[in-house]
């Protein structure tokens, strides 16, 4: 039976907690979310019609700092999913050692059905109703699936118009002219590549001669692919919501981005490639698979199909616990989501710092700081995996949970 995404997170959490012997009281606190906000809000469109939408914001934990996490616009957004995604954000921030807690939100909507003007009205109305719960020192949203820098600018503008001063840090992932950071748009993809390069060095894989395939060609996937191109690695197949394509000679990520931009964002029909099925896509023989689309892709059913050395998780939660067990059994290495895709939240943190100090860092500076943070986290996870003789996901959890446990113990429990 399919279990819920949040149950999956709890299984990961319980495995790591048992292995490290996490303090029982800290365990109780971290096993649950702190606040779950559900907002049913109406929007009046230009033609006079009214529609009612459901938006969510789940705040999992703020022991280490303000709640932090993306906003997703997708028809499948619901409370259980947002709860899981919020919880992963707490682990992620703790793992990479940035002063944030975890949150996530979203609206249950298919954005493709609405015009830009309508999306703006929906975003502003949601931001208005969410305003009492967010803020630069309280909870800081960012882009996620189907949300963009433009939408972050609308949220900031709405929040500011409501009378908040000095509030650039209320959202991250903003456009550069509205207090965004150099390198934020590509940050998640860039981080994935820094970590793959490190793993390749450790495992004597020559990236210039390597092959990989990629699921998801949005912000995370397409940036990862464009940056991977510089290493010489060959992209054999890509899948997005429109289907999967493959080419033995390799797919040019830059050309595919340009093509998709002119094709409503979709890769379908890219010249020189053939259409393949989802199963054929997953069975692509390559060195690396980067899932960078949606959750629960690598499961008991699909994990046996994979024929790779490394899974580098760009998406949040692409592998469930059954999938994990099969990957471990088959000797397939894993860069787990809370480590592998943490580049986005790290550069969000840099953006927030720049906003606080009215600074603007250059791209080289941002990239160098990002690399340092990620490689430090990679080193800690590697050492913890060796020390506890465990897989890298569990080791990442142990790292994150240890930091949270120390903070709880140092602060004590307010009665
Ligand atoms: P996006 O909206 O920019 O792109 C999503 C991509 O996934 C699109 O190419 C879409 O066509 C594809 N897709 C959707 N459903 C699919 C399906 N069933 N099969 C195959 N492809 C499918 O979103 P994004 O920001 O790139 O986020 C992708 C993943 O990365 C999500 O799990 C998100 O939570 C995670 N993530 C994003 C960031 C960030 O900074 N944007 C940071 C960390 C993690």
C-alpha cells in the first residue's frame, strides 16, 4: 500500500533517531509540525468572476531560526505533502548549518489554466492573507515548483504595501532589481553539480567521460544540466511533465532550454531525440541519475529498473523508504535531497543576509561561499556515514538532528 509522504519522512526520521539515540524529548518535538495554516481565499478576476482557492503554510520547527521554505503551485498540493516538505526543510537548514527552521507552503492550483494577470491576483491575495504568519524574522517563503522570482516580487510588494518597513527579507528568490541575489536562480542546480563533482572525485569517476539522465527540466533540472555541460558529462535522456526524450549522442542542455522556452516550457518534440516511455527512461544505462521533478519517483516498483552508480536527488523526496532499501542493497550511491538540493536555501540565506545589510555580493563571491558550505556538509555526512556504518540519507539526518538536539539542550524547554 502507498504510504503518505509525511509517513515516509517519519520513517526516515525514526531510523536515524534510533541509530543515533536521539534524546526522547527532542524526538517528540521534532516528530510533529508546530503550525499548520490552511487558508481558503477568494479572488476577483478582471472579468468579474470570483474563484475560491486553498493555500497552505506548514511551519515545522523554528529552533534554529525563522521558518524557511518554498511555495508550490500545483493541483496535487495538499496538507500531507506540505507537512513532509516543511519537515525536510528543517533537516536541510540544520544539515548545512544555516540559522533557519523549516516550513513549506503552496496553493492547490494548476497554474497553466490561468493568465499572468490572474496568477498575480492569486499570488497577491494569498500573500495578503498569509502576511500575519510570515516576515523576515518569522517565516520566509521562496520559489518552488511552478513559482518564480516574479511571484516573489509580488509577495514582497504586497507585504510592503500592507505597511511593513525594511522587509526585503520577507521572501527570497526575488529578481535582482528587487533585492535578489546573484546566483540564486541557478543555486540549486549549481549546488547539485558541486556535490556530484566532489562525489566523482571521491569515487574516481571522470565526469568528462561520464553519462547521466535527468527527470524534470524546470529551475532545478535545467540549471543542473546546463552546469553539468561544462564538465563534459553526456546527457542521455530527459523527462518532464510532457514525456521523455533520449539521444545516444547526447542532448545539448542549453539548446533544450531555448527550445523549451519556446514550447510552453516543455521538452517534447526537441529535434534529434526520440520519444521513450517512462520505464525506458528509468532504465537508461548511465553513471548518474538526477531526479529533479516531483516526489516518490524511486520506489519498490521503479528502483529495480535503475542502472546507475549514483542517484543525485535534485527534487525533494524523490525516493521513498522502499526505494532507498533497494538502492542500498544494489550498491547504488545516493546524494540525498536534504544535502544535494540544499544550494537553493543556502543562497536564499545569502540573499537574506545581503538584504539585512543592504549589500550586493558578486556571483563569484556567492558561488565560492556556496561551494564552501556544501562541501563542508558533504564532508560531515561522509564522516558520519562511516562512523555509524549507515547510508548517506541516514547520515545526513543524524548530522541535522544532532545540531537540533544540541540547540534544544542549550536552550532548555520553556514550560
Ligand atoms: P519547476 O516547476 O521549475 O520544474 C518542475 C519540472 O518537473 C518541470 O520540468 C515539470 O515539467 C517536471 N515535472 C512535473 N511533473 C512531472 C512528472 N510527473 N514527471 C516528470 N517530470 C515532471 O520546479 P523546480 O523548482 O525545478 O523544483 C523541482 C524539484 O526540486 C521539486 O521537488 C522542488 O521541491 C525541488 N527543489 C527546488 C528548489 C528551488 O530552488 N527551486 C530547491 C530545492 C529543491
